[in-house]
């Protein structure tokens, strides 16, 4: 119960900060949101997008899932949570930027590489991370002689690029990119050093950003 009590105390601090007499932030936010950026991040507890970027409520529209993956556009009767969030962010909120936020030490990517789900009987994880199966195949083919941590890092970064490619399979999204009203970004956080990298198409590499 101590963990829950801490969360409640944290909400009290949030309440005092944003709903106190000196705060007017939610005066407008209580009616609508107008975020300019969509972040697709991992569910990992260490990489909260708003915390990492110092954003206030209302600044980011956030989708989080195992391994920060974007599936390709599909037209069927299945449930598509990420695709629904994309549609809302792009078509309704008209965000101007989409960031795929990858990170080091990702358990989902490790499960992809090792073909396991960290010792669990996986009903959903194994199928989900196969979205980035091509990243695993590239790493296994070209980096088989490299240490596991380098393979993992490469797979984490390549999976970001695959998600960026998959974004462009949504026609209403790719149209905005081509029109220059929507910009896509691939970011990678090294949680062992605190460094942030971004993908540069001109160099074909993740370069240090912060």
C-alpha cells in the first residue's frame, strides 16, 4: 500500500501545481487539447516522454507500448490501438511532429532477439514484437560475431527506423509528410549515459543530439 500512497501524494502535488490559485494552465486545457507533437514511446517505466522532455500537460500526445512499435497500416476487423491513436493525433489534432522514441535496455527488443519474453509464457508479446522482426534478422545476419549488448543496441535502433517506415503506410499520414505539414523523427535514449540520439537520413546513423 505504500506504493499506492506515494502515487496519491504525487497526485496531490500535481493538483497543487496545476490547479492551485496561481496556475491557469488547465483553464484552457479543461476544454480542449492542442498538442503539436505525438510521441510513440515504450511502456518501460524509465523512459516517460513528458519527464524526459520536460513537457507540461497538454504539450505531448503520447502512445506507449512494448518496444515503442508502430504496426503497418491494416484494413481488417481487428483492434488497432496504435493506429487509432495515430489517426486521432494526425487527422483530428493535426500534430506537426511525430517522434518514435526508442531506448537502450529494451525488454521487448531483447525478447525479439532471444525469441523469448523474459521467462514468461507469452501470449501477446512475441507476436507484437515481430513487427520489428526485420531488425532482428538484419542484426543476426550482419552482427552475429558482435557482443550481445551491441546487437541489442543495433536492433533497438533499427526497430525505430522500421516504425518510421510503417508510419508512411498510412495514406493520410504520408500525404501530410509529402506536403511538408508533418515531420517524422527517430530518437534513441541511452539510459546508461543519459544521452539522446536522433536519426539523420543524410548520414544513415543515429547522431548525438543532447
